[in-house]
C-alpha cells in the first residue's frame, strides 16, 4: 500500500506546472536617490523577483504604474518586489520620493 501511495504522489508531482517565476532574483540598489542598474532585462511571460536595496538613509518608493507595483523601502534596508509575468516591452519604474533622479526601466524580452 505504501508503495502505491508513493507512486501516486510521484505521478502527481510530475504533472505540476513549472514555476511561473524566473529562477534568480534581480538586485536593484538605490544610492544617492538613483537606481542601479537603471535598466534590467527579464524574460517574457515569467514572474520576476526583484530585491531592492536602499543604501540611502531616507526611504524611497519603488513604483511602476505599468507594472502595477508600489513598495516603500525604508532607509538602509531592502525589500522584495514581485513583478509579472509581463509581455515583451519596456516598463518604467521610479522612486516617488525623488522622481527627478530615481528612474529606471524593466525590459521584457
């Protein structure tokens, strides 16, 4: 009976869909009210995990209207931001607290 349960479990796991998220997190750093890198490339039709590290002492917001994301990152801390899956294109993001300098784009290919 135990062998049959193991077989049914293994068979069920074989048919689970692959993860809809890309394997590696992308790190974006905020320093001097600027995003580095200011352009990141991600795969189309896959969710992506961004780790946003704020090296400034003041908070900043990672925001994108086109990606429908908004996240405040405290000063000298980091946060996880999940985006996608997205269709191919260019998606702008910005720091709402320092919008003149904190700008970037996600390029989906």
